[in-house]
C-alpha cells in the first residue's frame, strides 16, 4: 500500500501585518487626541474655567443678590450661619410693627431704633434723621463676609424686622452700597463698583421677597467714592464699608420723579 505523502504546513509570513495594523491604529488615535487637546475652543475653556472657579471659590452671590459680574446659579449649599430667604420669610421672631398710612417718620425712626437696638449698642448700626429722611447705616461686617454679597443669618433676621417696619408705609427706600478703597478683583466682582452694587441689590432683593413693594425700592452702588472716613486707617476703612438704607421723606419722593422727567 502506497504511503500518502505528508504535505508540509504553509507558514504565514505576513502575521506581522496584524501587529503593524494595531500599532498604526493606536498611533492614529494618539495623534487625533493630541490634535483635539491642542485645538481647545478658547471660549468654551473660559466658560468651564469660570464655572469651576465659581463652584469652588465663590461664596455665593445667591440670596442672593442679583450679583453684577456673577452668573446666576442654582441654589447652593449654605455655609456657616447663612440662611435662605425662605427660612427668613417663615421665621417668626418678634419685631416692631407700625401702622399703615399716616405714620410719621419720627415713629418709623423710633420703631427702627427699638428693632435694631442691639446692633446700635454694638456700634454696628446708626440711625439718624436728615433732610433726606431716615438714614440707617449698617456696617458691612454685620451683613456680609469679606468680599461677599451673601447676607449672613443675623443680617437676614435684622432686615426681616426692618422690612416689617417699612412695608406698610409708602415712602421710597434707597439702598446704597459702599466699600473702602482697597481694590478687589474676583470672578464675581471685578471692582468695588460691582461689590457695592451687588450688596445693595442683595438687600433690595431680600426686601422684595419679604413683601416690600419693589416699586418703592432703589438699589445704588457707590463703590469707594463716597467715604465717610479716612481710608488710610483700618478703623476708617471699616466705617466706609457699609450699606445705607434711606427712607426718603415725602418731599424727596415728589422731587425725584420730576427730576427724572426733566432729564428725559
């Protein structure tokens, strides 16, 4: 019986092509990734950078005031002794009440002195009557943390009591934000203008949420340009960092609209 010849197996000399193809594919993917990284859209990168900065560094801007220079954010976890407007609205601490129409500015000033007496004793608030009306000057340290426009818990409670006093009367209320002359430059506040305006707007925003007619409210940011003390000393700078509430006398209420109409 004839023996069958055994055929030798054919050796594949092109197996290296598989490894080579894998290598070329990985190399191509590598260069695609490198190209993508080197072609970052500057605008999108800036948005991402600002968002991360706000998330990790900014203390907030939202009780939150309508903050100039700071994007509107969804509610954030509150820190320390800060409270939300909703909590302030439902908190039932006692406060001074005033009647409706016909209440004199003297009565309003007396109610404010009783309501803010503790802060007055600590030299954090001063209440005076001038030709403009009743001026309530509050030092920033009782309202905000340094470089922030988010109201503290004690500030919200104090301003809630103030809102109950000014809510029934018809006088205009000007809220003026002031700073010292120490420069500030953050994502939220490029300068003291924005910080002062944001702090004033924070108070106005709170008042409107607590039921004060927004048509009676004016928010003004003066920055560092209306000091009441010398900025060369720490004590003077502390006095200049303030928010002033001016409950306008009725005469001013009549004059301001006419001045606006005259300028148009």
